[in-house]
C-alpha cells in the first residue's frame, strides 16, 4: 500500500551537480519511490567518444554509482554527511548503504541532465559531468533521480551539513570563481576509478574526453578536489588550483581544492 508523506517542502539549494534552490511539495509523493526508466536528455554537446569510453545509460546507473562509491569509500567529503554524531549508532553496513544510495541519486540525475561516462569492462572508471548551461535543479530531475529522498535519509546533522553548508558553499564558490562563465563551463562533478583499476590511464581518458571538447569550444573546465592527493594529478591535465574552501561542521578540517582548467589557447596566452 502506498504511503503518503506529511505535507512538507524539501528545499534544494545546491551546487554539487549544479542544482539551485527548488521547492518540492511532497504531499502526494509515494515513499516507495521507483526511479522512472526514461530516456535521459542528451547533453548540449556530446564530445566524440575515444576508444574504450562509453556513455552510461539509465539502466546502468547502479553499476556506475557503485564504482564511484568504491572510489570514494574513504573520501572525507563523501563521508561528511554520513559520519555524523547523530548517526554514531549506525553500523558500517548501514552507512555504506546510504553512501551508495546517495551516489545512485547523483549518478541518475547526471544521466538525466548531464553526461556520465565509463571505461573498463566492469565500470572500472566513471565520470559525472555537467555540460555548460545545464543543471539538475528542476523539479522533475529531483523527483526522478530520487534526490528528494535525501531529506529523509540523512540525519538532522547530515541535512544541516549537506543542504545548509556543503551545497551553498559549492554553489557560491563556483559562482565566485567562474563569474560570468559559471553557466558557460564544463563541470567535472565526480570522477573515480575502482581501487584495483588505478594507474591504468582510465582517469586521463575520462578527463581528456571532455577537456579536448572544452578546448575546441574555448571553454573552461571546473572541479572541486576532495583529496590532497589529487591536485597534482589534475595539474597534469592543465587544471590549476584557484582557491581552497573548508567544511567546518566536523571536528576534522575538510578541505576542497577548487581547480579550473582554462581552454588550451587561453592557457597558452597566459604563459
Ligand atoms: C584520482 C583518480 C580518479 C585517478 O585515477 P587513475 O585512473 O588511477 O588515474 P590515471 O591512471 O589516469 O593517471 C592519471 C595521471 O595521474 C598520475 N597519477 C596517478 N596517480 C597518482 C598519484 N598517486 N600521484 C601522482 N600522480 C599520479 C598518473 O601518472 C597519470 O599521469 P600521466 O598520464 O601523465 O602518466 C583515482 O585515484 C581515484 O578514483 N581516487 C579516489 C576518488 C577521488 O579522489 N576522485 C577525485 C575526486 S576530486
């Protein structure tokens, strides 16, 4: 029997995945929500696919999300919403299930509104992109991807961290960094390779697929790096750190390096 939720509004005011504030009335939304199997929108421009790379389809969202879940299993930012004081009583299995679930919603939203690519025989590497001018802040995408469920799955502290600290910080930082180009740049929202598949060039292929297109278009590429190990890797692809921002609600200082890659011609002029 389908339950209905009490009258409540979910406010998404975000940016990881380019979401803006949206009010979502949930009176008639079933709690047993099933993600609708519909064809995703094609991204504004789909860069030509190099050998070995392919676009993830809607029916593959779980496999793609699992790759990201494994890649980000110990990532301080991914865990920031899960390792919270009011979920200390949760088992590791429960936390892992929530971690996977979050990445499933995010992956599906990017299949619908962005570009999701994968490489390897078993989704060894996955990248989530938001093309220029696209975002996932509309009602239908929030509904269809399951993103709205975060309002119920995260704890009170998890929600404070996600909705009132993390998403506004990313949104404001991206806007402050890119200015007028905010809606005219490629956004690498997530990239990960499974631990056993690292060092094989998968990340390079996933990134260069879009950076080559961005060069042709004369567009910047933007990302947030959640691990101090990564800026040297991204530097190899032409990204530069422009600033560092901090998440401050946990005892541990959680840093994000903001990196921008200028299109090749602009980068050349600056040298
Ligand atoms: C970051 C990550 C995606 C790299 O994936 P990968 O498939 O191992 O990377 P590649 O094999 O394509 O290597 C890319 C380049 O970085 C270099 N590199 C890889 N690991 C490196 C390391 N630990 N230190 C320095 N350089 C490194 C490689 O030599 C390569 O450069 P080259 O092509 O000029 O030789 C992967 O480590 C990962 O998933 N990490 C966990 C999730 C994460 O942090 N994602 C990024 C979030 S911002």
